[in-house]
C-alpha cells in the first residue's frame, strides 16, 4: 500500500473474515500496529497491507447513522458498530432502507 494512514487514523481492519473498527497505533520502520476497539492488537509489515485488508473509516460510520442503508461501508462490522454507537447514545431504533 503506497500511501499509508498516519497514526491515530480510524480504519476498518479485515481479519479472519471480519471487519474490526480500529486505530493505527504506530507506523514506523515498515511495521504498522493496529488496535481494535475490542482491545486486540495486530501488527503487519507495511508491504503486506492491501486495500482489502485495511480501509479508512468514514466519519459517518464512526459517529453512527439513523438509516443503515446510508453507511458508507456496508458489512457486518459496520452494521454492528453502528448499532453499538447508537446503543451508547440510547438511540436503539434504526431504519434499514
């Protein structure tokens, strides 16, 4: 991946067939460290990271949306994360269409 995300960037990390909301913890000497919102830490060589492995998280995905169809990344991880964000704000009802 030519242009990599700077430290602190919010990303979706695909690992074992699942998307994890994550933050780039460090990117130095060709090694990138990600920390998921669930406390897991993953380390990769920068040269092995592809767009299929890591994608930037859109701001609306991070904040949560009312309508699931308006998520910019529509996969299991983003749906569950959106529900979690809304639950934390006591906004448990969403539409999907």
